[in-house]
C-alpha cells in the first residue's frame, strides 16, 4: 500500500535532532517528494513498524505528523505536474 507521510517538526533546540531522526526514518521506508513529504510503499507490517518509529521520535506538543493512505491502487490517485519527475518506487534502483 502507498502511504503519504507529511511532518512538521519544531525548530527549537531539540527539534533539530527530532527533525533529522524523522527524515532519516522516512528515508529508510520511502522517497522524499517534497521537503517534509514522503511516499512510502509498504506492507501492512512495515507500516505498523514505521508509524511506531515516527511516533517515538516526535513531541506531539510541538510537532505533527499526517498520514494519507492511498491504498494498493495508488497510481491512479497520484498526478505529478512540473519539475523533478518522481522515481517509480516499484523499479529496481541501483546506486
């Protein structure tokens, strides 16, 4: 299933560390499509794991997370216009 995750982390003294940890966690599960937005193609068990990790990283009094479930047929729900065409998350990537 495709999950879209957006976050807003406070930029206070400790927020910078939280911000880096949230971004790093999301980089391990998906691709960045905007500064604070990731597309994550995950199985149900992976989603439970990812969400738990993100919830451990943030401070809900200062930070926020938003989750959008695009489901299994996500290709028909996503339209991209403009620069930086997104990578096909189902293709093999070689670095």
